[in-house]
């Protein structure tokens, strides 16, 4: 894993993966985090993010970008063995994910895809532009949290 990353590049890469149509929001975030941190994460982790776009399987519930950010933070901070509710990894991961979603909520008022896209044609440029922007924003904020929590270096000046 890299100890130094560019958060700006992580955001740009996630936005480009979505914009080009390679991945949807949640997948683009996990893929960008995987590639830019150069972690030994199996590609199946990207596949695990495939059900979250358009608010979890097109149900328009929670914004898929938030889901991708939560998965990425959990990869780095979460636990892999069952312990108990007071496990510091569990607590820290939940606090970091709460921070991620609160930041988004503060900027956009809601996490709900149906509210965020209300009145938009799902095939329109306006909709895609907004979702590309949300993807970049959430990926950037997830990367900032990961860098901070792991004491890594952001190479951006």
C-alpha cells in the first residue's frame, strides 16, 4: 500500500471512471481507492459495490456514492473478526462513516437518491453530471478520512 497519495487524483480518477461509463458511482469510488492506494484488494470488492448505484439497485434510496465511500472506509478501518460492540475498529469505522455521510448531508441536505435527482431525467446530462460530481466529492472525502486515520501523506500542495 502506498504511504503517499494525491487526493485530487483519487477524486479525478473516480469521476473519470464514472464519466466514461466504465463504472457507476459506488464502483468508481472503490476502484479509484483500490488503484490509487495500490492495495491488494481483490477486484471482487469492486463487484461488491455493483448493487449500490442509483440508490441501491435503482431503488433510489441511499446515494450509491455514499455506499461506495462507506465500503472503502470499512476496507481500511473495519474489522474482519467478530468481536463485540466496543471493539475500537468497529467504533472508529462507524464514526468515520458517520463523518462521511454527515459531510454529504451538510452539503446536499439529504442522502436519498430520489430527492437528490427529483425532476431529473435519469438519462440526461444534468443527472449524470450531478452524479459524477457526487462521486468525486464522496471519493475525495473518503480518501481524506483514510489518509488521516492511517497517518498517510496527501501529496497535493
